[in-house]
């Protein structure tokens, strides 16, 4: 069965370190998204990609970067981790194209990141 | 699991009763809406969607109502069960791109 996975599921890091969170999907979706979820804020979009070599900034992109070298993966990098980036991070993917039936996004299980 | 919203509005419903979760959206150009369910420690899971050319859509035990005049969306869950306990999010899309914008969510608490 197709799925979307994230690793690690939990991560503790120190302020100033570079951290990369992995996202891998086997849906063969062109669209991939990264969100962060904090108390009282719901899901906020960090970065997204509509295909290989395509990346776009979302609502809260400062301090984060992504790269898309293949269809399956969209790693999220925190260049220099800050305590304000302590959060739960979710990756999602969705269909693209004019013949798509919905905008439904399929979510991974999340990564809980703590920056100390 | 992770706590996703200690400060979220909470709806408490007796088991077996119907639940109605409401969502107000702000973008009058939005023409596609989704309801997601998020259980503790998990990612959001699709429940049902509706396009703006409809005002009602039914699924299994769930109904979504859309009132474009007042920019209001609701999710009705029939015969609420303990497994319905979760945070529910509405999300919208304007069809200009493939992004969806999430609301802040409502926690549904089931009373025994």
C-alpha cells in the first residue's frame, strides 16, 4: 500500500545545530508540503513543492529550507535550530494536474522536534 | 501522543448524540473545503470534502454543510462514538493552486 513516512519520529537537538527531517512518499504525488503544528496555531505551512526541482516558501519559512531532487522525498532542513522551532512537524503529499479529483493531502505521522 | 491544542475550543458531546462542529472561513474566493480528523499522536486524516457548487454532502455518519452567504462550514457526526474523540480541522482552497489553508481546530470530547 502507498504511504507517507517521516523520520525520525522524535528528535532532541541543541540550539544552533543543523537538523534535517526526512519525508518519503510512495503515492507518486507531485505535490509535497511541510507544516508545523503548535498549541493554538493549527497547521502552518512552511515550504511546499509541486515537482522535482520546484520549491516554494509558505507562511512560516524563515529558518527552514527544502530541496526536491526526486518525486518521493522532500527533506526539511533547519539551518540553525532555535528554541522557537520546537514543534511537531508534518509532511503531506497530494495529487496534481487538471484531472485530479480533490485537493486532499495525505499526511505522515509527524516528527516531534525539541530544541534545547 | 503529542498534545496538539491545549487551548483549542472544545465541544463535549454525550456518546450516542449527534455532534456539530463549526468553522468560519474568511476568503470568499475559496471554493473547495475539507474536514480533517486528528487523533492524538497522529497526522490529520481526511474525513469529507465539498465544493462550493454544493451546500450539503453526506458520507458515512458524517455530513458537511456549506453556507457561502455567511462563509460558514459545519461538520455533523451522527451517533457520536468514543472513537470520534479527536481534534477536527476545516481547510479551504481557492483553486488557484494546490495549497490548502487550515483553521485552528476544535477538540471533540465524548462523554460516557
